[in-house]
C-alpha cells in the first residue's frame, strides 16, 4: 500500500513513479532522478540524516528567483517537510565552453539587474525605511551553513558583519581558523570602508556560482541550481565565479558588455570578496583553504 506521502506526491505530479536512480552531487541532501509512468523525469531532494533540512529555504529561494528574475531555475513540483521535488532541466554538458560562458554571463548580468528597491515585499517596508536593503527577508544557506541576512543600509557593514566576521568567527569557534588569523580578518574588517563601496546597487545574487551549479547544455546555460541568495554587491557573484566557476575568461568580457564592471574589481575588490567563499570552505574543509585566506590578508597588510 502506498504511503500518504507517496499518494500526495503522485497527486501533485499527475502520475506514479516508475523508477529512481541517484544523481551525482548533493553534499547535504540525497538527490534522485525519478522517472514517472508517463516518461517524464523529475528531481527529488531529501536531507541527509546528519545535515540540516534546507528544503524549505531552497524552495523559498527558487520561488524568489522565479518571481523576481529571468534566471532559469527548476520549477517546484512538490514540497513537504523533508522533501523537495523539482523539474528536471536536461543538460548534456559543454561543447563550446566559450559560448557557454557568454551565455552564463548574460544570465548573471540580467540577474544582477534585479535590485532590492524594485522588489515587492522586500523594499522600504521590509527593511524599515532602508531604500537599499542589503541582505534578505530570511537567513538562507550556503551548503549546510547558515548565511546571515539581517538587512542593512550599508554594504560595508553588511559584508563586514554578516559575511566576513560571521564566517571567520564560526571558523575560529570550530578550530578551523586560529585566533591569530581571526585577528587578521578583524584587521581587514576595519579597513573595508576604504576598500569597498558603501552603497552599490543591491543586486539579487545567486550566491553559489560554481560549475556544479550551472547546468550547461552545449553552447548555453540551461539552468542554475542550489542558490544561496541575498541582495548585495554584484561583484560577490563575480568573485565567486573567478575563484571556482570553471568558465572561460571570456565570461568577464561578455558580462562587462551587458553590465559594466567598475574599475578596481580585478585589481583589489575581487580578492576581498573571495574571502567569503574561501572562509566557507575553511569552515567545511579546513586544510589548504586557510593558506589561501592568509595570502589574501597579506595583500592588504593584515
């Protein structure tokens, strides 16, 4: 006899499930490709027993991206506690990396054109008078880690407190970062007002843009998955891509054609913003990522 959950799932999908196989990836969830009786395929995600249940937050983030951007992301087909079923986005991998990278650039530039001031439900009223709210209406996740999003009118304050010091502090408390290295991060935090802008456009960010979260089909980006959204300086996503994206360098030329990159990004700010994903990796994996953090801190005499 089918379980109540199976019955709800069958009703939501319009037919029963014929087969299932595990998919690659999914560090914090078991991900399966389900084949339905009508031949369609969908993706099911269930949190692993030793990881937080992020399905509610992922559903919220995908809904927000759908409502407020043109970024191609999966549709939510079914959502219940502990399970998220999404549309499957077919993708065969890259055949032309340069053209695919240009496609990614266009999609990301269009995403960054979505700014917090224009978002219904996340503007002046949500931020208590803040007209450029950096952050989001809820905390989100990057991987299994909470991403703090309490809104701020100052990007310097938000990046300092909700990103740099929050993650460095978590690394120190879990013995992934030494007290002396944390003090170096604090030293850089005091300099941020002279290094990054205080009121850049509050762009909608994907937040976790690396090759595994970009579904490439031949010469174009078919979809983007596993977001860690917030509103902030668009250069956060660009720095993430430069560090981990696995794209052709033509990405930056194509992005710049659609949304000009401000002077100083490649020379200075990119390294500062790369501290965020590097500290996330320190928190999760330790090891060589600490040395990468240290090298960036040295660039700024910290």
